[in-house]
C-alpha cells in the first residue's frame, strides 16, 4: 500500500469529505414554502411579500433584500389600542420545527420604493438573511410569485383586517 492510500489517509479524506458535505447541509436548515408578493398598480410604491418559513434549528429572520425595491424591511402588523399598526422589527424568531407564517395582517417582508408595478404572474427575487444561535448568518434565495392585488392567502382566507373598523398606521 502506498503512503497516499494508507488506511489513515483514506479515513482522513473520508472524514474531510463528510465534514465538507454536512457543513453544506447545515446551511440548508431553512425551508421556504409558498412565497408570494401582492401585485401593485401604477403609483403604488410598496407591497408585501408573504411565505411560510420552517427551520430545523432555531434561527431568526434578520434581513431581506430584493432588486425590485430600494428598501426591504421585515415588518409586523398588530392591533394596538384598536388601531392596526405596522412597524419594522429587528428580527422574527423561527423555532426549530415550528413553521412561521408571513401573511397579510401579520409578519411580512415589506418592499418599499418600487420602480415599477409588479404584475400578476411575474416573479420577484428576494434574499432572506437568517441568523443562528451561534451568530452565523445564512442567506436563502427565494423567487416569489406575484399575485393579484386583491389576492387572498393561498388557503383562501382573506387578508387579516385586525379588529373591526381598525385603522392602519405605520410606526417605527
């Protein structure tokens, strides 16, 4: 047996290959399902992106980006004092094995400063950045389908409106 094919060298190569392969799998812990963006009409400069996020480990959604918008923020809508308020949040926690819905009336990705209308049937690229407990960041590329402006969530539910008669307000 040559020195380069000794059992210890072969074992070291096998371990290196396994570590290389599994480190790639560690980056594939986040799964995105049913990503979509609400379509816009002329003059609308902002819209929301929605999806289901699942992770095999605890992570946080900490940022998002898209070439179709000048600014992309992670937002939350909530009723406060009977007024629907929307605000940017620093992160959204995704617990291991527990899906998090980004949906109308709740958490969502806000695309702000659109250069042109987003028409139904088009696809919007979005890059989501997740941070693990160890502080390491992972980016996930998503292609979100543009749905009509009045489209309900895929399950047929209409956009959450919060409390009856609630008003919408953007706050920071």
